[in-house]
């Protein structure tokens, strides 16, 4: 089997790690250390505002020796919308927790 076929057939491992305050200095340091230790193929961050922190997290990936364009940020702050007939409930800025701690 050609090497390219073997590469396509390899299984992928998914690691989910909840981190409190990942946007704080301690959280960013933890992320960098975790990236260096685990060397993931891709990184998804579901926290913080991409508008404010995407370049910060890209820099952390670069410092960890990972292509910064392998980062995907999930915007769970600014674009969280809940469909409901109650306008007061729809505009409340406190969404329920859907990412486990």
C-alpha cells in the first residue's frame, strides 16, 4: 500500500480539554505547554472573542511550533442566538452552559 493511502486511512484522535480562563495568562501558558506536549494536527478553541483573541491564539500555536493557520475559533460569545417567541428571553445575554466545565 502506498504511503499516501496509509496516511489517508490513519485514524484521528480527538482530545477535548476544558480550561477555565483560557484567555487569561495562566490559560494561555497552559495551552502552549499542552500543545508542545501533545502536538495536535489541528486546534479548536471554543472560548473568548475571536475578534479580540484569534491573533493571540495563533501566536501561541506558532510559539508551540504548530502552523497558526491550523487554529479554528468557535465564537460562543458574540453570535450565540436562541430561537424563541419571547423577545426578552431571546435577547438575554446569559446563555446556558453547553460546553462542560
